[in-house]
C-alpha cells in the first residue's frame, strides 16, 4: 500500500499527539499561567494540557481581571488548586480573599501553589451549602469533579463540614464585596439572600449539565430578585452586578 502525503502527515500528527500526552505532559511539573506559578506535577495530562494551553479557568480569570479591584474583599467558593485566588491576590492585588474548599486533598494542592508563589492561603475546609452542619462530598478522579450534588455511584464519598453563605461571610475581616463561585452544581443549593448587601458582584460558573436547566434558571431568578442584573455570560460563567 502506498501512503499519500496527506496520509503520512496525518500519521505523523497522530504520533506527535500520542507522544505529547504519554511522555511530554507527564514530565511537566510546573507552569506559569497569567503570572501565577503552578505545581502541576500531580495533575492529569488533560488538566496539565489545559493549563499549559492557557484554557484553565479562562472565563473566571478574564471576568475577575475586568471587574475586581485591589480594595475588594472576595469570598471564593471552590478554591480548587488555588489559581483564581492567587490571580486575585497576586495579579489584581486583592487584599482580602477567603477560599472555601471541601476536599482536604485539593487543599494540599492549593497550599503547594501558594508556597510556590511565596504566599499563604486564607482557606476554610468546608462545603458551601444552605445551612451549617455536615454534608457528603463525592470525590471524583479529577479535583474539579468533586461535588455535593453528584449522582455518581462510583468514587469516594467523604463527610465534610458545611457552612452557609451567612457564616462564611462572617469569617472575613471586612464585609465581602464580591463572590466567586465554582462548585460543580452545588451553587443551586445556596441561599443567596444570606449574602450581605456589601456584595455587588457575583462571578459564578453554572452547571446545567449537572443540575438541569430549570435549576439554573431558578438560581438566576433568585439572584435577579436580590437586585442583581446579568452583566455578562462567557461560556457558562456569569457575572451578576448590583
């Protein structure tokens, strides 16, 4: 069989892609994303690729850079590996930033990244929920798959503390002015009326594929009812302003 030039090119591109994901990416241990240093040694090749290509948390970062200022007091729900928190503090210059993260293993990844940037996170080990107490967290294979609303029957399930928005806001040294939220569908479990009037911006990723379109629309209606308007929507990440 004679291979044409396009066929050879296709085979070569396929070989390069396989080599990249099998050998090149696993060898990567650090990355710098929009001025933030990240330890990626323990992440999957897929997540490493998203970071190295600049796609990780792209919408949240862009909205945060546009609407947050140094004087803001930020409450972040779902801190993950710490990128958004570090971007807010290191690049935007936000002085007060509290991160809420439910998975203790993810908190350790976050702390690594803060140390890499010569900073210390202000982090609370808890899941944001409607009420204070304890709740079940479904721990997925990737850190971004952790959720308290998952219907998955696989993976590890652990009990973690839960805190309401009212309780979380009281942990900040000053009343929060902005909320950042990416908690894999659990945003529909929150009571946004508990937010103090000082909060004027909400950056939130909504997850209709997890909770359904109706639940998302009910959340938007609730937020609008509190005096917020939809300022922008970027691929599932919404900015509400009041």
